[in-house]
């Protein structure tokens, strides 16, 4: 029971970050309790919020939830608590008639106590200025376009490095992959593909990559150009097709020959 | 040029015409027999998405195509829109007039100006900045594959390979299929639609919904409403105190169902509970015997709550838990305050769709396979 209670607290700690904003929200509730006369607003903002907070901290609920659903998503229950709305409501009433000074002070509190999403370096992924209307890195799109050009008229299957796996399915559905973003997601199979492990290795080993390409019918591979290559690609029937700033696209000639043969027969 | 006109028309159809026409009826009664533009749009948005959920899950389970889903959902929404038009035509001309905000003072206008500037700033940031999220590979990948192949959830979006089994974890919450239908009709890449165009509607819509609650909060001091709204935008911009907050989701994953449930569905349920609470209190005060009656406002609110709950399920499997938790808490509070058990009974009605989908989720494959087998027989 104690361990489950600690889990609940950890869940809250993860959600609340530095803890400043939720603390301010609790203070807002205190303010509403002292000042709010309207029964409807009091019921919704104060009693509702307190009940929802109590539900979030209710240890038996967490216990059942973690067994029936998934403990790693319990934090979403915090979405039911109107934190932003409660804070804004209390602050608007505290500010009252001193709107300009009050808003400036509130801005200062937000800057000090909160976090601006767009200046974060890495929050659950990359945040940076969009390079195009797709909001996908341009280099990834250029690589996909180049592969499609080379494989035109054929069934295209290509292996990509881990950092590209999120973008390919969003940009182009025509390209099949021997493994996908599930390699990066602990909720899925998380890196059980030997092919992915080779592609994600610190060095590029074409000798080991060749059988993986052949077994998986994968004609193209994209490797990081800055990685050390332990052998020569030509020795293992790989041909360099394109070089980009950070990546190189290789074609597996054995697969190419098989595909060409099938095309010729058809 | 023709393509551009098509894109604009279809976008306005889904994000403007359908929500406005389908929202007329509930908004009229919820808004105390006044047609408030923001309330109409918000009500209609949830009716549209709630209505979409039913044909979407049926089409997915019975392995129909995107074309089937598009036709059925269009017909359904057209019927609901025609209902809205008829309703409007039956009303007297003075009842049809839109009700706008009362006249404002200089300071209030200035504060609203600041709010809209901050809102535009937030929207511009969402268009200009790229916020990568791993889940997009699944959600936007599914939408793209549906448009490319015409099949719903029958291609693994991660690898692009066809599969025989349906992905039971996601098919009952098919918001990506809504993106696919819109993208297909517009003839636009679904990723552009999701990353750039949808946030331009969803971000202001989220604030509009909070604004509806704000109007009730500040009935006595309407000059404080713009301050409340400004604070909400600021809190959203600086709301990234952890990766889990609803504000982080609104700005970083606007187009995902999870963000919509956190930033639109739950706030709308919150607003409707506030409205119901207010309405019940008014009934107690206004009727000579103080007894609660089934009014137009109560029926409209409960029906809309049902649509909101369905939208919650469309957006995320968490909709089965989050909206009922929030609604039940508020129903109990209203019932205790008004000492009426009827409130809870009424509040359980909108939870019927949640119970149905909940059963489907809990029994997962068992139920769905049973349905499929019945279909094949």
C-alpha cells in the first residue's frame, strides 16, 4: 500500500514539474474558498476541483487502474482538474480593477514559475522552426523523394536510422520499412529487430547488413554519413546512390537484380 | 486555382458550415433562447465529431473503405445540418438574430485586443514551429495510409505493411480517420492539414470553450472576462512545466486526439456541468414549488453532453474514463447542493455511449469478433 501511495505521489511529481504552478493553483482554490459567494461557481471551481484532486490521489484507484489499464498513463487523470482555468479565475479576481499592473505581475509569475514550450531544447521530441509546410525535417523529405525516384515503378522497401522513423510514415506511405517507430517505443516491441540494432549501431557494417537486406527484401538503406564504416560497401553489393549533408543512401544490388528480373518476367 | 478553391471550400465545410448548422438547436436552448455565435460553433463541433465516431467505428470494424466512411458521415452530417436549418426556419425572425457581446468600454476593448494579439501569436508559433512527437508516426501515419490505400487501419502505419488483424488498441478512437476524410476531400496531404491547418481552428476553439465558462464566472463583473482570457493564454504559453500538461499538448500535439480531449472535450464537459448547475438552481428559484422539471435547456445540455462524451471516445481511449469521472463528480456536487437525486439520474443518460464503448474496449477482441461473425453469418 505504501509503495502504491509513493507511486501516486511520483505520478503527481512528474505531472507538476517544478511544482510552482500546481501550488499556485492550490492557493487559488484557497482564495476561492474564502471569497466566492456564488453557489454554482463555488461548487464547480472549489468543490469539483477538490474532489477531482482527491480522486487523483486516491490510492486504491491507482491500484485498480495500474492493474486494469496502464499505470504509465495515470497522469492523464490530472487533465480533469481545471488548473489553468482555476488559476486564471482567481488571478482575474485578485487583479480586480488594477488590470494593467496585475497582468504584468501575472506575466512575471508565469515567466518565473512556468516554462515556455518553444524554447525547450528537447521535450518529448524536437522543437525548432519548421523547415517546410509539412513540419518535417527537409533532409528527411529529400531522402525519401530521392529513394522514390530511384525505385519508381517498383515496390520500395527501405531501412532508415532510428531518428527518421517518426517522420517517414507521416511524409510518405508508399515506402515500406523492415521495422518502424515501434523500435523506439517501450509500449511496443522496443528494438527487437536485429536489422534495427545493426542500423542503430555506432559503426556501419555492410557485411552484416547485406543478409538483413536480402532476408527483408530491403533495397535501400539510409546510413549516417558521419558513422565509421568498417568495410567497403562495394564488397557487399551496396552502391552509393545519394549523399546528403548528414546521410548516405545505398542500394543493395542483389535485391535490385532480383526485382529487375521479376519486372522483366512480368 | 480550382484545387485551392476545393481546399478552402472543404475546410470551411467541416470547420465552419457543419459545426454552425448542427450546433443551432442545442445552442439555442443552452444559451437561454439566444443564438450566441461562439456557443453555436462549439456545440456543433462536438455534435459533428460525436456523430462521426459512430460510422467511423462501424466502417473500421466491418472493414469498409474511406470512401464508405466519407459518404456515410457526409450524409449523416447533412441530415443534422438540415435539421438545424429547419429549426431556424421555424423560429420567429427576432429569435433568429445572433446575440453579440454587449457594448464595451475603452479599457475592455483594449484588453480584448491584447487577448486576440496573444492568441494570434500562439497560432503563428504553432504554424512556424515544428514540435516533433513520436506518436505522430502512428496517428498521422494511419491517416496517410487511409488516404493512400482507402483501407481503414489495415496498414501498419509504422512499416507501411498490410495486416490482417485490426489494431484493437486504436480503432475505437479513430480521430486520425477524421483527418483522413478531411484530407482526402480537400486533396491535401494529411500531415499538412494536421500540422498547419487544424491548429488554426483547434487552438482558438479551446480558448473559446474556456471563454464560455468564463462568461458564467464573470456574470457580475464582465470586465474581468478579458483579463481571465489573457491569463489563460499566458498560462498556456508558459504551461510547459512538465511534458504531461494539457497546455503542452495544446501547443505541441494540437492535432492529436489526446490534445483535443484535454483541451476541448473536458473543458466543454466542465462548461456544460456549470450550465446545468446554474439551470437547476434557476429552476429551484423560479418555480413556485421548487421542483425540478425536464426543460429544453436540460435536455439540450444532456444531449450535447452525450455528443461530447462520444467525441472524447473518438479522440482517445481515455475518453471512457476521463469524461465520466469529471461528469459524475459534478453531478454529485449539484445533486447534493440541490438535494435532488434526479440530477444524477439525468446525468447518467449521456454516459450511455461511454458504457457501450467501454464494454467494447474491456472485452476487446471478444465482442468485436462476435460482431464480425454475426455480420458474416
